[in-house]
């Protein structure tokens, strides 16, 4: 099934507008005494603003698209049986936010379930007033201007980002093996703290690639579309097609994809 063009356009603008508004809500609670912090586990923080932003986003999506399904990180979503499914991360990089570090975003994407494809996505970084968005087949944009991935093909001068799962003591999945293999060969690594912005930064050529294990679909759904629409490549570690429900992502400007997948597979 195809989405009617008018509906796709409406969903695309909604994702952008709602992400932007939610970003203002987050700014209202940033570095504020009234924002409370709790812990899902020793290393996984959540703030009162995560749920405030999420409730706003779900309410706005359902106001415009009653009946659509939503999967949202803090649990305000609902499965409705609709073919239209929204993935919502109301605050990506909660750790940065809770520590007063001005680098976080809102990430909203919509998928047509029967096609298995993300159809539009928006990622808004309110500290830098940067709105990334993409609609399948129409390119990727930052504040309305088309963006492209970098042209770097030499991994020796490539800047990558990565992230480390909350369970740091799980040696199988804590990303230390991969880091030790890749870091000595490339220019350097960044740990920005937001999977959605890692993907968008790859999309606009600020970094050349990104990988991370143990992610959730709300972390990667919007950013993966922004990146592929900007000319980049996303996959699983072994090069198989990317699936937001599968927890790992290898993401590059395309030219470095063979290199990154080879390294993640231990070759
Ligand atoms: C996290 C961020 C981080 C990544 C974690 C995610 P959250 O999302 O994207 O960069 O390393 O795996 O869970 O919890 O701040 O929404
Ligand atoms: Ca997240
Ligand atoms: Ca989050």
C-alpha cells in the first residue's frame, strides 16, 4: 500500500511542527530546579521533562491523526491496529539534559507498517535551533536547506561517533571490543550522547559515520531516514538491511560503509 501524497505531506509537517514545539517545552525545563530526575537503573536516567514532552507529542499526533498507533519511549503511546505507526523519542540524550549539557533533541518518525518503511522523520535540537527532516524520496533538510553526507572515503581521516549502552558491565554488548578495533585506525571518535543527532550529523557531513548496539526504534527511526535521504547508508553490523526494531546500527556516508561493516564483523 502507498500513502496518499496529501496525507504524507501532512504527516511530514506534523512531525516537524510537533518536534519543534516539544523542543521549546524541553528548553523550559533545561537546567531548571523544577525538573526532577529519577533512575530507571543505576545508569539510565529519566527526567520529569521526558514525560512532559512525550505527553505533548502524543496528544498532538492523535489530535491530527486520530487512530494512528504510537510507540513512545516513556510509555504514553498505544497500539491501535493502524497501518500508520509513529516512533517518538521525547528527549534523546537525557543524560546530557540531566547534566546541563546543551546537546539533546526530540525525534519523531512515522512508518507505514505494511511496507516496513519509515516514511517521514524530524529531529529537532533546540539548543542549536536545528531542525533536521526527511520525507521518503524527497531528500533531507536542515532548517529547510538540502543536506548531503561527506565525501570522505579514507577511513584514516574519518571522524566517527558511537555510543555505549546503559549496561556497561555486559562485556558482550558494551561496545568496547568494537571501539578497540576501530579507534586506532581512524581520525577520532566522538560520543555525542544522542543517537538521533549522531545520524543527522552523519547526514550533513559533520561526521563520516556512526555505529551503536542496543538501540531502540525511537532512537534511530527518524535519523536513519534523514541519513539515507542525504545519500548515506544504514545497515545492521553484518551489512544486512537496517530495521529499526533490530537493536544495532552501522551508519556512514556510504563510501565508508564497507570499511565499517568489515570492522564491526571483526574482519
Ligand atoms: C540514548 C541516546 C544515547 C545512546 C543510548 C540511548 P535516551 O537515548 O541516544 O546516545 O547511546 O543508547 O538510549 O535514553 O537519552 O533517549
Ligand atoms: Ca533515545
Ligand atoms: Ca529518550
